[in-house]
């Protein structure tokens, strides 16, 4: 976990309670909020600013200026203060905090997108290394192949010291976070609800692990439910934090295609792992490659090679994380592992290939699973990790 005190300071000291109060003014969305604070340097100065000063701010026309003045001269501030106190109280109970656009901790890549959120709710911590993070996103209903490729990419990125960003959704996202943590890497989850409402609910324990090693992040207010309309906007933050985005497996109209579009709009590199041509429901990655919107990624090496100029310092600083020493294997374990390919294989076929009995094969496969070399899937099928 990052020690933020050793890395970060403030670009400009901003009172988060005042930001929350200002955000309650009708007509003040994220961009106008950012413009106002950039102009006045302190949200509290906006509370008493006359219309003449307000209209001098980018994006603030006369009608909006009058709305701001009317809000702060009326009863608006009373409700807004109660709202701000409630939000901060909820966040404090979870040991969370608000990171603003003006904090140095705010992700440097995210600050450069067209519409960065003026503040985000964070449980855990951002790190400077997030500037070299890679986003891995895909379908909520992956094939075995999609799961395997996600595990492989996440594990190898973690070993290289590159954080993995995803969205904590079922399927590819969950696999990306889980595999990264298993490889002792750093991962950040950007969610489409308040940071106090983890969705899907079965990922609550995973979210707690992520908080301990990375961060769970949202631009949505505390108590916000995971409504479907929140996720497309959430996706721009996933791609916005990351240096590049890898699309693993998705349909042509899947949510990951929205992330690909936001990444392109942000002028970020896009990679896609090809799917089988007969997998029409997951042909989005092939379409991205065919249309030239994404580069082909058959391995992590393809991603690293393209991003090498931006990753030189990271790779030089983490040589020990590039590969883990292989575990010690017995002769029988090696025979079984050598008899396996990247595809899943039934226990009987595997035992026959390795020249051992099925009973012996099960014993040694259990040992290999403990060593993290293989994984068992339903139907007595086994696959390399």
C-alpha cells in the first residue's frame, strides 16, 4: 500500500465540505464546478460572489450566475450543509476520504481527460504507480478462454509491477482483480455506485482485499445505487486512470466497447485479445482489431512492446517482479504439467498422456493446484494457470 505522505502534497488546498456544498447548486455539474474552483481558487469565495464575477468564469452564463446567487441568498446552503455533513460522516465511518482534482494524489492520467471528475470518493489509496496502470475489462459472462487470458494478463502485469484497473463487475473484471491480488500486485476498482454500496454483493470480500492493496473509487455520492445508467460514465474513469486499456472478451454492444470508445476519445492506447471467430456473442474484440481501433494483443509482451518508451523506468525499477521463481516440482508433477496445454483437459485424457494412473494423477494434480500451477474446472477438467 502506498505511503501517500511520502509522495504527495497539495497543488491547491481545497475544503472538501465546501465542494460538496457547491455541488448542490442547481445547474452546477462536474465541469462547471471545476471551472468555478479553478477561477476562484476556493469554493467558499463562490458563495458570496456577485453575478458580475461569476459570468467571468468559463462555462458560467448569466442564468447560471443568477442561479448561484439565488441559491446562496436563500435557504439552499442549509440543506447543502446537512447534505455535505451526511456524506462526510458516511465516508468517515468507512475510513474513506475525498480526493479532489487539486490534490497531487489525484491520478495524473485522469486529470488530463476532457471531463475529469472534480472529486472522487476513495477507500484505500491512489499511488504514483497508477500512472503506468493497465485497464483490463470485458464481459460479465466470459468463456473459459476469456477467464484464462484475463488471469494470464493480470498475473504477468502484476509481476512487472504494473497496477491493474478494472470495474469490480462480474466476469472479466472480477477475474482481473482476483488474479492481480493473487500475484501480489496492485489493483484499483472503479465502481458505478457509492463506495458504501459494493456491487455485485458477492464481491464485498474482494472489495475489502482491494482496499487493503489498492483502492475502490467512485465519483458517485455515498448511498448511490448501482443503476445501469451509472456504468457508461464510470467507464471513462477506468480508461482515464490507465495508461492503456486491454479489452479481453466482449460482445459488439457490450459495456467494454464503451470503455474502448472512451479510451480512444482520451487518446489512450487500446489493445484487444482476439476471440474465436465462431464466438459471435464475444466478437467485439475482433471487430475492434478489424476496424483498426485496437491493437492485437496475444500476450502481455505485445502490450509492453508498444508502451515500452513510457514504461522504461518502471521496468528498470522492478526487475525482481518480472518473473517469480518456478516452484519445485516432482517428476510426476512435471510429467502432468508437460502433458497439458493452454486448453482444459479431462483427468482421464491427461493421465493417459502423462503415463500415470488416474488415481496417481489426482494426487499430483492436487499438489500442482496448491502450488498455483493449475486450476480445476467443472467436469474433472484441468487447465494450466
